[in-house]
């Protein structure tokens, strides 16, 4: 099996997305549609984060550190 389908209730839950590119933008948009509170951890956001998504996330302009996951 290549993928593990998960069904989680993420409404109002904090979710961390690491990276600022196309895949991160897509995942952030899906999490927002599900009602999650999204924080994106990346030095910069690529143009793939359109204004609708970028205005609804918290962007932490930094590189990944394992301690970031432990804080969640």
C-alpha cells in the first residue's frame, strides 16, 4: 500500500505544514477547507500560496527543526 487514507476531524485543530511550495499550498488549502487552524513553517512562501490561502494561515518564516513538531 502506497497511501494510508485517514479520516480525521481537524475542525479548529492546529495543523503544521512544513514547506512553502506547491505541495504545501495544496495541503494547506485542503486543511483550511476542513476547518483546521494552519501554520506553515517555511523560510518563504512560493507564489502557489494564493492570497485566499495566504491570508488564512499563520506563516512562520523559519526552517524546520524537530522541536517545532514537539511543540504541537
